C-alpha cells in the first residue's frame, strides 16, 4: 500500500512538471517610459495637488502620449491626447472597462453602485440603469416636460431677486431637482428641508473628495486610516445614505410588484423583489446605485450650467449672438424644445464649447482587466490607467485655440454646427457616462430657456472681465462661488411661484 501511494505521488509530481513546462508563459510586461520614481513617494513631487491633470499633461510633452508615473508605490499608466485616449477607451473593448480599487470609494460603496464598481456588479447595475432611464422617458416627451416645468420654477426664483445679485449656485437647483424627480418620483420645493439637506451634503462631499487629505488617503490608505483622513467624508456620506433609505422606504409598495414604475427607485425596488440569483440587487446595492446617481447626476449638470452662465456673463458678445438666434427661432415667448437644436447651431456650439473649455471631470481612472497591448506597450492585468479627458478637450492637434473660449470650434465656414470627434466630456467606450442623454437634454433646455428669458450680467461695479473663472477646489472643476444678476429681456415675469408649481 505504501509503495502504491509513493507511486501515485511520483506520477502526480511528474504530471505537474510536464504541465509547468508545456504551459505558455505570460509575456513579460513592457512598461511605457516615465520619470524615475523616488523611494516611497514615487513621482508625487512632480504633480501639483490642485491641478494634477495639468501636471500630467506637462509630463506627456516630455515622455509622450503613453507614459508611466508612480503615485506613491502604485505604478500607473497615463494616456494623453485624443489619439491615445480614444484608442484605449474605444479600441480595447472590455479590457479597460474596470475601475481600480480606489480606497475611499471602496469604503463608501464597497464595490457596488455604477461608477466605481467592476465586473458582474458593474454590468448588472449599468444595464439596469440604462434600461430604466429609457423606460422613464429620458430624452423624450415625458422628461422634457419635467425639465421645462423646472425651468419655470427656476425663473420664478430668479425673478424674486428683482435684478439684484443672486448666488451662482442657485442655478444648480433646477438640474438637481430634475435628477431628484427622476430618482424619487417627485420634485421638491426649493425650501423643502430634504432638498436643502441633500444639496448641502452633496456640496460638502464633493469638496471633501477634492481635498489633498483624501488624495493622500487614496495613495497611502494605511497612513490615511491611521490619521483618520477618511472620517469626515464618510460621516457626510452616511447622512446622505440615511436620507436615501428613508426615501426608498416611502417608495416601497405594500405588496411585491404593486404599482407602476414612476421613478428609478421604483424600478430598483421591483428589481430587488424579483429573481436575483447572484444577489446583485440587495438593499445595500440599491442604495449604492441611488447614491451614485444622486452625486453624479446633480454635481456635473449643475456645475456645467453654472459655468455656462458665468461664461456668458464674461463674454457678453457671445451671449448677445446666442440671444439673437434664440429670438429668431423661438420668437418672444415660446420655450425651447429638443428638436430646436437643429435650428440653433450657434447656441449648440456655445454650449459644447462651455463643456469643452471647463474640462469638468479631468479624468476617471480605469483598470486593465487582462494583459493588454496599449500604445505599443504590454500592460499586465490590474494596471491602473488614467485616460486624461482634459488632454483630449485641450488637445492642440484637435482644436484651433484650445486654451481660449471659442464657439467657432463647433462651426463650419457657413455657420453650421459641426460634431467633433475629440469632444469627449462624457468619456467614451464601454463606460461612457450613463446619464449623457439626460445631461444633454437638461443643459440645452435650461441654457436656451435662461438666455432667451434673461440677460446675464456681472454684479454692479464689476466688469465682465473681472469675473472669477478659476476653478474651485473640489472633486470636479466647479466654478468659484460668486454672484450674478439677471435682467428680463422681454418684460413680464416667469409666471411661476419661486420654487413651486
């Protein structure tokens, strides 16, 4: 018996050796060039904390469009310029569709949600969200009516200032409420405590996520945990979660599947009550999806609308030309419709140029899901990759005057609107922004409606050129806090109670 056992062990050992010799070895990684890292800190000494994307763009001028940087101990590949970014996001299929495990988002979402999840959880959440947004009428009549309703409420709020300066952040109330209507099935009065609390918390979280201490936490999680650098943002996130759980409970029907789906939350609840063999729609996952939609759906569109108003106040000649076109196409009283975009080439060009010039979200990291050839280099599975969207929107090979606000970037010689391949504010490929259609609809209708109704002006005593356009420190490149004035162009009022319908 002992001899038989020894013989079996020898045969197993021989089989293992044969497999080891016949298995095709993984090719050795071939890393892009990059600056030499220092011990422990890597290349952090070369990066400006407040404008990391600008520092990376400067490094690309020396090391090329695909290069390696060391963020602390983490070797990371950076892609700069339209050609390199597009090849990676579109040309690699699903190989670059994952997110790396960013420390703070791992704590916040635990690998769930839509934006910082990967693999099966991400695919399930994204497919569900895309389908639900379509079913709820995003980009079509039902959602357009809600956006125009919110536009009237915003106008009523602006009219209440009687031409006096109002805080720029007020313009963010309308796109935020549109997102809330979609998520929760109802809009909020602008003075509603839940509405006020959510906006305050979203603002706090976005500011905290952009602080140097949170960036330090993501680079050195062990040190960040020791110093408790993550605690302030986690406390704010938990306050948001508490509100979302309450709203989720109020939408939950008394019987499974009861009632029509009127909101994103309704759809989530029905999905969670149905067959879910892999446990991808437990309550924690539902809250994670809504949290992502609340944070991203309000911040990006709200900040872009504020930037648009600020830039129109800073460029009165551009504003005047937009208003001439709106008057010609819409007449004195008709609100804009989505189909008007074809007849408003200059207005569309200006709105696109706002999004290009502000580079609202400079980059969102990706992760190589399998050994991948990229730009002539072989990156091993798990490599973090930073596609610099700001480098695409400011690529001097794609834009005539990349550092200037120039609506002509989107117009041909005859004044017709021109689509530009390098216009990628919503990213591209498998992880293109899930709310792109909603954001485009909101921005066009709100921007056109506001400029048709009002002249946007600096506050008294301030010239257009004196308006501050230096981005405020936050997770996104949001505009700095300041005041503007609005003056009705055609007389009358918005015919709406401020913040109410």
